[in-house]
C-alpha cells in the first residue's frame, strides 16, 4: 500500500474545489494513466493559450472583453499547470527517496 506521503495529486479537483489524491503502487494503472493523459491535455492547452496571448497582445484592436476572457482562461491554465508541476515534483521526490 502507498504511504501517506506518496499520494499522487490528481490533475482535477473534487467537490468544492478540494484536491484529489490517488493512492496506488501501480504507476501504470488505469487511474495513473488517466491522470497522465489529463495532465498532457492541460499542458497542451496552456501552450496553446500562451501562443494566443502573444498574438492577442500584438493586436491593437483587441477589446477589453476579449482580454478578460483570455485572462480568465490563462488563470485556469496556470492553476492546472501549477497542479501538474506540484504533482510531478512530489513524484520525483518520492522516487528519489524510494528503493
């Protein structure tokens, strides 16, 4: 069984925005692979938004509403990327202290 300090932070939130964790010894299991895939999508979305921001900032005709929408999407993407980084950083630390 996984030790409490080896829980994996999942790339989605539970009820009321609380973090979800996975307890498993099988990093190749269904839930681990699902989390890996969701993280990959989140990182891809963040990369696409970054490109869109670069283009939008150079557009002098962009409206305030468009900038607000983009800022809202970027906030969500940054939250997702931070969660991925936290989860992966923790997994690296656990892997280094393991057998």
